[in-house]
């Protein structure tokens, strides 16, 4: 199968490495710049961001949308959420009717508060679209550990293409039709992970962080329902699975950022934010605005927003938990 991956972040590269286990897959990755492409190719024998793993020779790289898409059957969009619109514009001249698409980008667009799949569809009209999400750090995918992901799609053909692509890999897919629920879980879990990190920074133990996670699951379930998704999605890989992973591990950039805030190391937090992609920070702005537009109440989001954006006292988070 001819697979194209748009975006060469570590998550996209790790996904390519997993997909390369299926020897029938031919994989090409699009990079945003010649400099980035050369850096990856120069270090592919021992790729440091993924623990020195070797990037298989069957994975090739290009900066040309035309080259990346000319033979594509299955296209993964793996760029950061804020770049999905510009990526779609670049892809548009080279789209053909037989392509299937899988969105792995997580987040909500800043200005419009649209989900990533809605942004995608505003540029590229297709019914052959899926969203993929679940508990999966890039390093673990690259290490070929067993991974479970939710795939949400209303197209049986796209589902079958995805199952075919992932055959004989370390990744198991579980089907859903709830694109909104899967995307929402994949986005908001990053915000809750920031809050869990704040609790860690304040010195609280696993018991309190589990308290936060459990309360957040209830809120997420109601939010999914309020936005037109399926409450049951909260029990999926994309829901409880991804939240547990992201909100409990120091591998999580969102969690690590929250630890700085909890310790009131604001200078370090700012530096971390400037040098690392912390999706939860950007998603927090979007989800906060979205809740107000939809007139949906989720007090924990209001509190996290005030701590992160308005320098409110982090101790209010534990106080809030006891008041609920």
C-alpha cells in the first residue's frame, strides 16, 4: 500500500516506523522544509529524538506535496493542529478521488474552535476520512511496544484500508464512528495532563492525581454528549486510555509543563513552552472559548485556564477538587 504521512514530527516518524513492519507498505513522508528533511536523513541511522532508533530505509522523505501525494492511497495528516489548515491548502492541488485520509493531529483550531477533522473538511471534501487517537507516546511506538488506538470513521472502506495498513504491526485498532468524541478526548486530555502536572508540582501524590482524573472523566463524558458525540467513547482507547497515560507520565510534555507551574517555576515553564510543543496550552485556549460559545459549564477547565493564563494560585486546584 502506498502511504503518505504529512508531517515529520517524532510522532509521525514513529508511526511510519510502526507501519513499516508491514512489508507491503511503501511510506513517504512530507517535511515542511529542506533543512528539516536533511537533518532527519542525516541522523536516520541513529535518530536521537526516538532513543537512537534507526529509521528504516523503506521510509523516504520529500518537501514536495506533489511527490508525496502522486501515488498515495492512504494519507496520514500528522502535523501540529495549528498547521492543519495550511497543510490542507498545500495538499489540495494533488488530491484524487481514490485517496483515504487519517487524521492523527490533536487539538482544536484557535480562531474558529473547530475540531481538526472539521478544519480538514473545510478544505478537502471527502467521505473517506478517519480520526485516530489513543494512549501512545512516540518513543513507545518506535520501540514497537503493543499499542491500542481508536479509529473513528463513517466509511467502511477507509476502516478496511486502515486495518490493512496496520496488519502485522505493533498497533491494534478499535473501531468507532464517533469522530467528535475521539477528537475531543484526544484534545482535552492534554489539558487535564497539565492539571495533573500542577498537582505533582504542588507535592500531591498519585491518590490526588487519580482523584482529578476520575472527576475529569465524568466531565469529559458530559462534554462529549453536549457537543454531539457518544458518551461511551470515554471508555475507549482515545478516552480513559489516553487520559491515564498522558496525565500520569513524566514522558508527557503537558504533564511536565504542569509540574513547572505547580512548583511556581514560571521562568522554567515559559522556557519549556517556548522550546517544546505543549498542545495542552494551545488547546486550553480553544476549549475555554468553545465552552463559552456553546454555553457548556466545565468548571475544572475554567480553573485550569485561570492558573495557566492568568497566573492564579495553583493551590486552588486541590481546593476545587474537595469542593466538588
